[in-house]
């Protein structure tokens, strides 16, 4: 693997973790906001309490099972590690870069596959390379929600 390949991979990993962190944080905040709003709607006299109860239970289970907030925290830490490596790139030898990259990669999260092409495209754009990937509508929407639609 050449130095150029490693630089591309570090940038790609950074953008992928950043997008994953953003989408997970937004999902976690949206669920939390819905839980608060639905919790307060119990006091509304004209609403179906059973429906609100089922919705609150469903959202609580989703939040508990998938733990979006915790996964976002892990992804944020990986993003910070990759950002630090990007800052240090110019002062590292090829071997030091390879060692640090492998060490950071050990703790990578497992981002959604739907973010991979968008992160690849963002990396190509940020490094000034040609990229022939055209994102599908679904992947563009997910990338937009992730805060970085290239």
C-alpha cells in the first residue's frame, strides 16, 4: 500500500465516521424529542392515550436496542482519532502512518453500508480526485441526513 493509498484511506475513514456520527446523533435526538413530546401529550384531553403509550413504548425499545447515542459516541471518538492522524500526516514516515492507521482501525465502528459510497465520493472531492460514482436517491437522502451530501 502506497502512502497515497494510506492518505486516501485515512480521509475515507474520517469522512465515513463523521457521517455515521452525524446520522446516529440526529436519530437519537429525534427519538428523544418524540419521547418528550409524546410524554407531555398525555395531558391533552382529546388524544388517544393508548396510541401514545404504544408509540412511547416502541420508541423506547428502539432506543434501548439500537443505542444510537452510545454508537454515536464511539463513532465520534474514532472520528477524532482519524482527524488527529490527518493533522499529523505530514510529519509521519510511511511506516509510522501505517502503524497508527492500523492501531486506530482496530476500534472502528461498523457504519451503515448506505454511507460508504457517499463517504467515498466526499473523500474524492476533498482530495481533488475524479469520482464517477452516482448516488441513488436513497443514498443521497441518507447522506443528506448524515450531514454531508457530496
